[in-house]
C-alpha cells in the first residue's frame, strides 16, 4: 500500500489540490446560498484534473501514434463544462439567474485543469482571484441592488 502512494504521490497531490481548491470556491457559493456548493465545485475541479492527468498518460503511451492529440481532452473539458453551466442558467420571467454559478463552474474546471497539469501555483492564484471576485463583488453589488430595487427580486 505504501508503494502505491509513493509511486502515485504526484497524481494524488494534483487531485487533492484540485479537490481542495474546488471546495474553497464551493464553500463561498454555499455561504451565499447558491445552487452549486462545495461538492459540485470539488467534483468539477477534480474531474477536470483527472481528465488532464489521463491525457498526460495517454500522451506518453501513444506518443508514436500519428494523428493522436491528447490536447483534445483538455479542449473537450471546456466544452463539457459549458453544457453543465448552460444547465445551471435559468430564465425566470425577464430575469436570468445562474450565470455566476455557470461561470464559477467554468473557472473551477480551469483550476482543476491547472492542478491536473501540475501547475499548482497557477491553480492556487486563480482560486484566490476567484474568491476575491466573488467576495468583493458581492460587497459592491449589495448597495447597488438596494438602490436599484433589485434585491426585492432575490
């Protein structure tokens, strides 16, 4: 068992970082009572990291195969998350809701992809920036919504 963790330590670290960073973003979403919380963001981030790690292994395994492009996996993660995000966008009367949830899931997938590629610094910096955007923009938006009367519709 110890040998398994030793041989796969880098993969385990990449997946754990992806999960942890996704959970941080999800925790903020949970605190502001949004639909996609910690589990959703952790799964999106980890799933993206997993697919990137798979693409790296496939690139090594099939390096001599002409026409094989492991980068296609990364591009398809973006497309797949787009569909997931589109499903979270709801039209209620004349109002759109779920756009921030969709964009949060999309950027969380990007963070997972960075972690999957081993770009842990980029993943952490991106997570901090996402949290700053969510937290700071929420602080700025509250008074604007009150002034515009938009908080009555929430």
